[in-house]
């Protein structure tokens, strides 16, 4: 197995563990809920990591995910 593939697998496993912990531990607090826009950003970032072999596609997906996350942060700060 190539080193880059093993790094991608390790990163995806770490992200999945963090997502599961947030899902199960964060049930009690309604304040830290994941918004649909943040979930979409998370999905684009994961897709960018998965399609990292093709640099143009991978970086484009990562960029879209980061932009969506920033827009979500902006909307959340306006609501408070």
C-alpha cells in the first residue's frame, strides 16, 4: 500500500471517530448542533480528501467545503 493512501485512510478514520464522538456526546446540548450547511461543508471536505489523487478536483472540493464552512460561521454569528 502506498504511503499516501495509508495517510488518507488514517485521516478518514480520525475524522469518523471525531464525528461519532460529537454525534453521541453532543446529544445533550442543542447549541452545538451541526447545521445542514456545515454538514454539506464537511461532506465536500471529505470528498476533497478522497479525490486527492486528482489535484484539480480534490483542491476544488476542499475549497468549496472551506467556503461553505466560512459562510456557515458568518450566518451563525449573525443569529447570536
